[in-house]
């Protein structure tokens, strides 16, 4: 009976699901003084693949603009397959919403840095992300949404 309630978390596989790099104004961009504005967006998605098996995918999108031109656009979808078994619902959701993205982010960060460098731009190192804080914000937003049922979402 004890074996049925043993908690289990395992990384089954980590892989690059999709990647894109665009350098739309080359070679002109390389003749200008480099002073970009960088915008970073990160999101995660979860899919159930089987009993206790889940895919978590984080998407990291980085856009660098120079004046009014897009210098480069990078999109990396870093995914992993995780075994999550015998956790309480809130712990289970926290693993999927916070812990798994934390496992995946260093791989995505490395891919972004490599692509930007290979694109001819100075090294770009993304700052660490506090996925636990993002997960807590998500829970708070869900709670507020449930508390205000008269609001419509679009």
C-alpha cells in the first residue's frame, strides 16, 4: 500500500520543440551603433500525455529593436516530459506551473544566447526568472477572476 502513495517526480526528457531567429534588417543593422531596446516575454503551457506524464513547454520570445526597426526576434520553445505521481492537487499544480519551468529555463536561456551570438549580435544573457512568483501571480489572478463573476473576458 505504501508504494501506491509514494510521491514521484522525474524528468523523462528535455528537448527543443521549436526555434526561430529573424534578423530582418541585416546587414544594415551591423553598420549602426548598437543601442537596442530589448523586450522579453515568457509563457508556459502544460499538456497531459498519459497517466502521471505531462509535457511542459516554456516559450521565450526576445525582440530587440533599434530605433524603429526590429534588429532581431528570437523565439524558443523549450519542452520537457515529466512524471508527476501522488502529489496533492496544489503541489501537483505547483510542480507543473513553477518547478518544471525552472528546470527548463536554463536550456532556453542557453539557446537564446547562442542564436543571438550566431546572428552576429553581442551576447545576450537573460536574467533568471522567478517562476514561483509568476505562478503565485497566476493563482491570485484566477482567484480574483472567480471573485468577480460579472466581468467578461475577451
